[in-house]
């Protein structure tokens, strides 16, 4: 089974940035998709933000 919820470490891994920068990116994604804190972000939200295929992101985060 594939994990579809993203965490700070996932964004950090995908973008090659620090955890602090990844948290800032998550805030930007949350604003863009209009999700409130407490509602998990998904690989689909990250994919839309980064203009990447969600299946590619799933493969990367599940391979780590």
C-alpha cells in the first residue's frame, strides 16, 4: 500500500531543501489549495504545486 500523505521530510527530500524551508513550502501549498492546518496534504497537492506526476512522488517517498 502506498502512502499518499506528505510530511516535511518528504518535501525536503523532493526539493533538496532544509526542514525549515520545507515547512515554508508546505505553508504555501496549504494556502494555494485552501486547506486548514490539521488537514493532511497529499501527494496530489504537492504534485500540483510542483507540476509533477503524483505517481512519481509516491514512488520517491515510498522508496526512501
